[in-house]
C-alpha cells in the first residue's frame, strides 16, 4: 500500500521510514522520515555511538567521550593553570602543621572561616558570571553576523538568478566577500592582522613573519590593499563593497526600495554585532577587581591551615589542597572564558563554525551557478519547459 510506511533497514528499526503518499498528479510525494538512533551498540560493540551530521559537520561533536568528565585532567581541564598555586598553598599548609606540632601552637578559631568564605564566594560568583556572559554574548553576536551573511547571500542570489553574465560575476564576487567577512571577523578578534595585504598570508604581530591562511586565497577582491596599519579593520573595509553592490543593484532596478532598505539593515546589523564583539575583546575585567580577587584567594588559603590544624592535625594538608583546588579552579575557568575568541579548547569554536558556514554558502553559490547555466530553478531542478513538474527525482535525497 502506498500509505504504509516502509522501513529503511529491517535490522535497524529506529533508522527511519519512507512514506509514499498518493497525489492527484502522476508523481507521488515521497517523504523521508529519519528517526534518531536509540539502540545502545553497533557492529563494533561500542556504545553511545553518535551519528555524524552534514550541516555543521565540523562544529558538531562526533566521537563519544571515552572517559567520564570527573576523570579528565588534560583536554579541556583547567588543572594546568592552577597546579602551581595549589601546590604552594599545600606546601604552606605543611609548614604550618609541622610548626604547630614541633614549635608552638599556631591554631586560630575556626569561626573566622565563614566570614572570609562569604567574601571569596561572592567574588568568584561575580567573576564567573561576568566571564560566562562574555562567552555567551560573543557566541550570540557571532550568530548574528552569520545570520546577516545568510540573509544577504539569499537575497543577492535570489534576485540575480536571471541576471546578465556581468552582473552574475559581480554577484559571485560579493558572495565571496561576504564569506571573507566571517574570516576577517575571526582574525580581527584574534589580532591576526595583515591577511589582506598579501592574499593567502597573515602576519604575526609579535614576529612579523607571514603564516599561510588558505581561507583568504580566493575570497578577497583582487588588488585589495589593507589599512590595518592605519587603524581600519578588514571587516569594515569589506562592508563597503557590499553596500556599493546594494546601491548599484537598486540603481539598476534589481532591488526595489523596501528590499534594498532591508539589505541595508542586515549590513548595519552585521557591523553592529562586529563592534560588540570588539567590545568584549578589548574591554577586560577591571584590574582592581582581579588584583583584589587574587589577594583574597591567597589570604583565604593562608588563613585556612591555621583554622584547621587544631582539629584536623595532618589531615589539614589534603583538606587545604582540595579547597584551594576548587577555588582556584573556579577562578581559572573565569579567566579562560573572559576572552572567548582565542584558540583554547574552552573558547568558541570559531574556526569550525566559519568553515561550516563557508561550506553552506558555497553550496548555495554552486547551486545558483548550476541553475543559471542550465536555466533551472535552484534546488528543485525545474526547467522552463517542464510546466512546473519536478524535473529530476534523483535529487530527492539531497543536492546534486
């Protein structure tokens, strides 16, 4: 029966179904329903196997975790940054315990700990909340830029589908500039200057040496010269090309006034998000707060052995170590999240995100070029003489 769902694979019932729905025309409607994989293992005997995705293939995490997070001490962990202060406080606790046993009673009332712990807790909460807000805002502003690039790409391609060859060449050039805007934003926030001076290279500001960055090799306009040395970022520089394209399209009648206005709004929104990401990058947490927080943490770690030595004796040493490991760990996480645009494992995956968006827009561009050359509509393969019928059902599973 056409209305009976057909399983894709009888051995994996959760994979999905194909629904063939009858239609008034001679061509049935085929609906592919993919179900999530809920079974525990696979042919290799491994469990919790994740199914890779195509959109955002680089950004999505593919392999399962082999170790519980509580047992991870290297990748993504903060231990390397806090091991030194933790060991110093442990050594100080050893000295206090030894002196208390052999020379003089150094114990202090344990009632002083709650008052200090309240101050330490409040400062750490403020630091972590502020840092995570910067991380989350940075990710959201990157999404705003991506959304603007998507919207502009869609509008430019949809409105130049039947344009002359010269206009189509200019449209392709602008789409590549939009992709370059994503890379320029990423590199600008990381202070990787000079990529536009020599196409295909970026200049390390500390050494002055050029490093290969293939993402710029085919995206920047020919003959472009950079103005980084005069204080103009590449992102703002590239937006001039986009605005000029919108103005030319409006003058030629390719865009009507409300449409051109909406494109201008998208471009302004992109620049606004770019400026807000700059604010996150260039405005650190005030140094007075950082200094006082470090001093309060150190003071608390130094007072803690005196308050614990009388009741806990030598057990005060591991207890002090664990407490300071916890507190310095929280402080270290806030320090990493403060600037979320770098290369650390806990930073925003800007490289992967930008590459995924480039792949997405490249598919749009290639489909636009193919449809223009063959006289079809984009994605559905409709020809001018097909009378609105689907021209090729072989593409039902994806783009050609």
